[in-house]
């Protein structure tokens, strides 16, 4: 596990100004190095059910694994492929649970959810991503989007059919091409990144980046990263000030210290994942 002093975390979520129901679900635990954000979709309360199922199941299963693997030894290397395989298994199980609930309960028919998940370990970060919720990284003055939206608008951008400016105001910009729970299996993008002292990681639902330009998000993080909760709350307020057309959720993680994995921790984790 990561000790609390290595990571600072904050989260903020709000239904926005138009919708009465908040269908986003969020989880973050500095000690575990785990952050999960899901943006649900579906009629009635189905979106809330889908995002809650995804977040609660992944937090419980991955959290149990990480906690049970902690030993107080010295550092050793890491195996990203092992981590990736386990994330894929757990996301696949969460996807099927949502799909099964949608198939067996009429009022949940057609529900689904986006997902963006970050697992920080051994001075690394594995990111799993489905849909149009995003993960950004502020490193020094560089603010980079590390995920690639699975959405109709993104496909049009990639093919040159639409400009970035036109995309911000296009109809159907919230139509996703991948989501958890809409089919028995789901394709998950997984990437691994190094983590450096001072990095600020942002996970957000599209209620933020649809309402606030990346430049404004970056300026907020550069200015307020010394107080993560203030920064998270301010990002949500900015989205609402700009119209608040959707639920908006933000998770922030700041790297404060080295968190190389203890040797015994990693060996035990590898044994549990085999």
C-alpha cells in the first residue's frame, strides 16, 4: 500500500444546474493509491445504479487485493503486465455485473457507465479507461490529456470531419462509443505511466471538460494545487458558472513523496494475481 504522506487526494461532485439526479460516482483512497470515476447513463435511476455498481465493485475488489498484499519490507521492481491483467479481469467482472442487472431488471434496461481508473503503485500509474470520462496530468507547466475519448465526436475529430472548436458546440457530443454494461464484454484501454514528485493527476467526468476549457483547468491546477480540495471545488464551481449542463465530478491526486513498492509486498501481490 501507499502511505498517506506520499499522496494527497481530493474529490468533488455536483449534479450541476440542469439535472436533478447525480449519476456520477467517485472513489479515491490515498493509502491504496486508487481512484475511480464513473459517469452513468440510462433512464430513471439506471445511470446512478450503473456508475455505483462499477465504482463500488472495483473499489472493493481492488482495494481488498492491494490491502492484503502489503508487507513492511524493502523495495523491488514491478510487473505492469500483471497489474494490467488484474485490472482487465476486475473491469470485465464489473461490466458483466452491470449488464446482467440491466438484462434482469426492466427499469434498468439499457443502462451503462463510463469509467476512468488510476492505480498508483511503485512510482508508476496504471490507467484504465472506457468512454469519455478523462484523466489529465499536470507536470510542471505541462498539462496533458492522457486518455482518448471513446465518443462519436472524438471519432469525427480523429477523421478530420469536424474542428475542435465546432466539436465544443456540436449536437451529440456526449454520445459514447464504448461503455460498461451495454454488452457482455467491453474493450478497455489500459496504459502505464511513470509518476514524478509534484505530479497532479485529474480524473473528471465530461461535465467538467464540456464546460471548462483545458487552458482554464490547467490554470486552476497551477494556481491552487497547494490546496487540492479548494482546487477540486473550484473546478466544479467553474463548470456550474459556465452553465452546469451536466453532472460534474473531479478527483485530484498530488504526488508528495516516493512510493516505491516494498519487496515482500510485490512478491505477495504477484502470487495473489497468478
